[in-house]
């Protein structure tokens, strides 16, 4: 490189003359303008501009290029260079054992689109290599594991969704097949609506074609088949809404005298009825019992005895649910000095035991042919008993409970009233 030399030099204490100084400036200017390798700063205009030779001993400015563009030689340009988009091309002539790396020391990694139109071998026969295919989602992976000899597809949760090893396929996620699927020797293209797939042996599937209308599926030695319905239970009778009853081991009969139309149960046979026999339902709105019959009465006093006429010592009753209605005529045949309280027992059911004296019943009987008049004759029945007492008292402040001595031979008791049972 040339050395800058000026005409005039100065030392300390020397008087500097303007003409000499101008001469030195001329020397510097000539050196800059004529000496190779000295470039003027104002040749560049922006960050990224390049200085390139445009001819021998001549330089010029190459303006900054577009981001990601690459510097490419181009003889048609003044500087012999141009910024251009990266070009694509084929990778050819790669020697065996040579890896192809697509990397970038700085900036974005270039994308590579592979257009493969020929067979591709990864590794060699008997000496395979692992091959991984990644997706744009982290965690998704398809891997050919050469050492374990299996294909594995892993989902984003890290679990294998498909694994094929040694001829077996394991699928842990849902499998959707939109095309034909052949399972063993079973071709799904032959399946039509109504067909049945069954196991014809160990690890073997078979197809049973759909049967005809009204046929039923039967088994013979473990093999299914369609067959006509065999003779079974028959239905006889044509009564509208008739209730079906047992006719025989193979027949049901529609009763003509028992019908139900969805709202009303109707029984029309004379002498028949609906039998409710102590079902003891806990539902307050359910009728669970109906019964009627006779009851044999007893008459007792606190002391002494009273004997009923054997022809007039019974009554009748009807029980509907928890209500019992009793009635009858009782006649004394003889007495022996009765006194104190008098009660009539032998009732068919005990009365209910309720709280707050809600179990008290009155006006169950009256009496005539007494030894003397009794004012305000009435009856009283408490809870949990099968008898009622007869008392006197016509609204006085005290009741006359001891009226047994007013009953004698020939006294008649007329029973007629209702009470509640448990």
C-alpha cells in the first residue's frame, strides 16, 4: 500500500505559513484520489450496503438486500452480484454413509421439500436404522424402531396410540375406518344391514346373513342360525281389553268378564269379586283388605255373670281397609247379680291405638228391656281392645259407668256401628 507523504513538515516553534499548509492539503487530496485501497465513506447509504468491484481498480455500492435473500453471483449486474431468493434443487450424488444435514448456523432453518419418486431404503437388509417423523405438534411422533422391529405412533399425551409389533396391532385410541376393512378372512364389503358377526371358532369371525322377517336367532352346537318361530304360547279369546289369564302351559285366555281399559278394572261375572286379603300396604291411599263374616259376642261385668241366649249371641261384620262395621242383636237369657262396668267383647278385630285419643269410638250399640231406666245410654271403645263398654249419663258432669246391675234376663242389645282397626 502506498505511503502518504506531504511537501512541508513542521517542528516545534516553526512558523506555519498558510501557503505551505495548503500545499500539504493538496498532497493529501492527491493521495486519496489516486492511491488504490482508500474508499470514501459516503459511497454507502444504508446499513447492509456492500462495496463491490465494478471493474479493475473501481468499486461501487450494492444496496442492502431483502431479509432471508442470499448473495448470488450474477455477471449481468454492475457489481457482478445480486441479492436473490434462495433457490431449490435436487440432492444428488450422496455417497453411501454420508448424512444430509439441513441446519443453519444463524437465522432461520431453511425448509426442505422432498419430492421422492423412487424407492427409498433406510439402512440395509439386516442392518436397519430408526426413522422418526415429527409433526407440527409437540409430542406427536411416528417412529420405526429398527431394533424392536415395530412401528409406533405416539400422541401428544405421550401414550402410544398405535403400535404394530411382530404382526400384532394394538390400538388404544378410537379407530375410524372409512374404507374397506378386512378382518382375518371376513370382508366387510359383504356386510349388509341385518347381518350378524359371530365367532365361528377360536380367534375366528364369520358372517351370518340376515334372516327373514319374524324369524328368530337360534343356536345349534354353538352355531347361530335364523329359524321360523316354533309353536309357543297361544292366545285365545277376543274380548276387547280382556285380562289375560292362564289357560294351559301353552295358552293364554282373554277373559270376557274381567277387563281393564287403562283406567277402569271391571268384573262382570255374577258371584265374583275382587279379593283383598290382608295385604298390609304401607301406602295410606291403597285399599289392601276386604273381609266379611260373623263374630261371637260376650257380655261381662265387673262382678257377677251375664249369659247370652245361644240363638242371639252372634253378629256380622264387614271390614274394608282399616274400617270395621259391626251389627247384630244380642239377648240375655239369664244374669247373676251383675254390677259395676259392663262390656261387650268378642269383636272380630282390635281397635287401633292412636295418639291424642283419636282411637275412641262411640255409639256402637243401645239396649232395651233393662231392669230400670238408664239416662243417656251410650258406648265407649278405647284403643287396642276388642270390646266396648256400655255407660249411662245424659250430659251430666259425671258419667254413670256402673250400669251392669240394670241388665237382667231378657235385656236386648242392638249393635250397629263402625270403628277403626290398626
